[in-house]
C-alpha cells in the first residue's frame, strides 16, 4: 500500500472542479465524476479551512460518494472532526492522506476515536502535523481495538520517546504493522 502516498496519475484532483469556493456546492454535485478513475479523490493543497472541509465531506456523504483513496494533503484541518466523522460512516475508504494538515491533539484524538469503529481503513498518513504524545497515546489505545489498519505514518510530528513507546508497544504485537515515526 505504500506506493499510494505520493499521489497517482489516475487520481482526479478537485482543483479542476472548484475555481471559486462559492461554487463548492456545485463541485460536490459534480463529484461523481471525480471517482470515475480508480475511485480516488484528491483535494491536495487546496488550503481548505475546516468549515470548507465540513461542507465538502457532508456533500460527499449526501451524494453517497465513497472513495477508496482520499487525499486531503495541505488543508488546514486542525481538529479534524469532519474527517473523523466521515471515517466513521464511510464503508469503502482504505487510504486516507492527511499529511501537512496542521492536525493538533484534538484532531488526533478525534481521528483515533474514529479508528475504533472504522473497519475499512488500511493506510493512514498523518506526517508533518502538530500531533503530540497525547495524540500518540490516543492512537495506541485505538490500535488495541482496530484490526484493519496496517500502516500509520506519524513522521515529523511533535511526538517524543514517550508517545513513540506507547505506539510501539501496541504495534509490535500486530503482525506486519507498518508504524512510521
């Protein structure tokens, strides 16, 4: 699964669908076109605020869009509640890239809580965020329950040896788990 992180040529990027955020609802209505190639959706680097992301993800839910691969790199998600809620209800997403999204402790805890109930996600990329030991502990606790996640990338966050040890203690008991710190 590791090759998916850097972006793929068959992704459909919503930059082409959204030229002005006043048109975001129209873009959501046309979103079924985004998933025609390999069921991948990308909002990479659009600088979406958390409120714009809420609208986008709610629109995807209303349109019953369930991408396998969702790339939200470089958007300002901080507390990430909208993405966490989407993870709880989405039944097809296997890869979620939230790198460089300014995700903080609250966001990490919300995502970890979502991992407790999500049964489809295999790869979660959270590198280059603001996640601390509190978030690392939340992920460690969630991984005791979650049986589907195989890759968790937390490189370049604010996790110290304390958080790293909590994660390693859980991940070492999982066969072939790819923990990246």
